[in-house]
C-alpha cells in the first residue's frame, strides 16, 4: 500500500512564509502547493482569517506588515514571475519620474503574445525578449534597466518632457551614457534644442511641441511627495 505521507508533503508554514516574505507577504496557489498546502487547506486558512485572497490564485498572509508596491507584486505573480515592469512604471520605480502612470506597464516574453490572457484591470502588457542586461530589481519586483526603460519610452512615444527628464536624470546619475541611446536622442531632437558636451548631447529645458506624443501616457494618478 503506498505511503500517503511520502506522496503528499506536510504543510510547511515556515517555508511558505519565507517565500511570501520576499514577495511583500504574497504567494501563489502553486507556491503554496509546493509548501504542502492543498486548495482545500488554503481555503480553510482563508476562512480562518490567516490568508486573504488578493486575486485568482494569489493570496496574502493577513498579518504580514504592509509593503510598498504590493499591487505590483500581485501583477508580477500573475505573470508567473516571468514579466518585468517597464516603460513609465519602470521610470517611477527607478526614480526617473515622480508620477505613476494610470496603468501599470509590464513586459512579457514574446512567446506570451500567442497566449490568451485575462489581463488584470489597470495593466498594459508589452512583449519583448529581455536579456539579463535589460533587467534590474527594485525591492521585490523586477524592472527593466534604466537604459532599457528610457529607450522603451522613446520608442513608445511617451510624452517628450517625461522622456527628456528621465534621460537627463539617468545620465547625470551615471545610470547610462548619453551617447548610448540613439533612439532617445532622435526622438527628443524633434522637440528640444540640442547642445553638445564631451559625454554626449544635452537637451534644452523647454519643449517646442508635444505633438506626436501619446496623450494617454501623460494621465497620472500618483505623485511622489516632495
């Protein structure tokens, strides 16, 4: 007769908590299953007030201290931990913009473009195959690197003042060299006067026009406290 205890791992609260602790207290049903928690046992802990359901197949330890950007962690877990926050969301996380966009931006592998997804409300999905050099971490979530982020925003025609400020701040902070982002330079030349320096081009502080920029990119819902 098969040994049931050998087939089904016993629930390991500490193992599940350790996983969740690195994810702002959140975990997936699959991660809980690895720690020995069946769907029925998860439901029992939800009913007892130990877990709370955040979205489909994603839960949170009720008494875990509140963390920053928990909503982004939930989105990342929805992507099966394969996506990276990008575009204006990554600008905000890199402190290259003081405004969070009205929708979160997440880049998924191109293979996901063929999948039928129920995209969470408030999420805009992009597709690209990112390399290790394209990625960084901000707290518990992966983001595109500062260099990749500014380039993506220029290619996506984000409002030029946002791109210019991010380009100038990133270059001044040494996050990338000015002369390594030709797509950004070509985009900003359409709106700003250019001066040359040893490190590369610098753009004036006043835009000539916002024509051609996506107006949706400028709708913001959160600003950093000053």
